[in-house]
């Protein structure tokens, strides 16, 4: 049994020469947790909503920059997907991890970024950044007053960092079902949920077949975003 993540999907669609095929070599068991992302801007950008950000970008083609924690990551591809859906071209500024990206956003050297909620929200609460939207399908528990990107005008938009259980391909279905039942039971525990949310995670859960369909949708979504970013032919 292994932990699969959204990174396995984004790596698969941006790096064709991986030593394994995530969708063929592993069998989904159950999704465990998600990390919602918050789209935040520097206050001096002068926008107060996702729609205002898009309008500003359209009025200044190719001028607005966004930070990411690295090429081919969910935050990077999610911003590319926003660009595709809104027909706006943003300029990608990749960093080696979250700390330098957040540092430059706080300094106003980039226009915006999608960052993990637990990292972004302390700066929002301190007034150093302005949160415009969350990228998950549902509002983040850590930031319930912030609308989702879907609510802000892009229906069905969903981009989160997630973690789930997978098993080697060929694992008997009875074993998959038993593991999934145990995982889902754990995620129903109030103590487990409280500990996850304290660390910024959202509990997920669900049956193996549903998790498999979710992974298939993730592949389609991030393949399109990677192509838009010029990372996939």
C-alpha cells in the first residue's frame, strides 16, 4: 500500500519518461486528504475579487505575473487552467518551493499566486495579502468566507493538492475493498478530522471506483493545462 498524490498525476502529464505509469501500475483504494489552495494578491494590485483580477489581466495583456512553487506543480497548472478558461495570458514566475514565492508576493514583486491555504491565510489575516478565491470544489474550512473560483465565475473549477491510498496493480479486489473500508472509517473519526483540519488538511474519503474516476478526470484536466503551458505536445 502506498500514498498517491496529485503530484503523481501532474508528473505523469508533464514527464513522459517516468519509470512507472501511475494509472497502470497502481490501483486506487481511497482518497484521504486535500490541501485547498488560495488565490492571493498583493494589496497594491488594487483588485478585490477574482473577476476584477481577470478584468485587470485582460486590460494589461501579458503583464500580470504569478508565482508558483515550481513548473508542473498543481499551483502552476491551475493558474494555466485559469488562463485557458478566462482567455487571459498570465506570466509564470517559478520558484523553488513556497517560501521564496510567498516572500516575493509579500514584497509585491509578483501579482498573485495560488498557495496552500495554511500558508497563505496568516498573511491574509495580517493584512499583508488579499485572498480572492479558493481553488477547491468546496469552500475551504480554514477560509469559509472566501468564495471558490467556481463561485466566482468558472463553473466546475477544482484544483487541489490531494493524497490518497493506492495499491500495486493486481491487488485482489477483496483486499482493496477492505483497505478502503478501514480508511473511510478512520476519516469518520472526529479526532482524526480535527487533527487533519488543525494542519490545514481537508478529509476526503470515498469508494475505490469513485477514486478511480476522480483520477481519470485529474489526468484529463492536467493534460489540458500542461498543453496550454507548453509542457505537453
